[in-house]
């Protein structure tokens, strides 16, 4: 993972906008630019728990599969 990607994820959580933030970080994860573990680590610095990150991942995965 490059420092640029890590900074991009930090910036997304600093300027948190629920679905835009999660959409960006999970897109980067799907492209293998960052791991779920690293997303969780960064999110926790902004007060977002591991459980919330995993829940949002499930939400977006379901929405993408359902075509929502």
C-alpha cells in the first residue's frame, strides 16, 4: 500500500460523508490498494469501530449485488 493511498483514506475519514467515504475506501480495497485490516485501523483513529466498518462493507456488498 502506498503512502498516497493511505493519505487518501485518512482524508476520506477526516471529511466523512457516509456513503462517499465507504464507497471510496471499499473501492480501493476491491482494487487491492488497501486491506480491510488497514481500513479498520485508520477508521478507528476517527472513532469508527471495527464492527461498523464490517457492517458497512456488508451493506455495500449487498447493495451492489442487488443492483441498488
